[in-house]
C-alpha cells in the first residue's frame, strides 16, 4: 500500500479561505472593467 498523506486547513487557513471567496466574487463582478483596463494599459505600453 502506498504512503498516504492527509491535509487539512487550520483555523487560520479557513479564515483566509473566507476572504479569498469574497475576493473571487469581487473579481467576477468586476471582470469586464478589469479586462478593459488591462487592454487599455496593454495598448498604451505596446504589449
């Protein structure tokens, strides 16, 4: 039988996970605005 490792988030890790979910929702909501800003920046810097 191969070795088995089990990982779990600590309480601090779970609290970070909650913050990342909020950030992900924000990014999804503002994706269009963020994408347009990136495209403008790329056009100005010839990327």
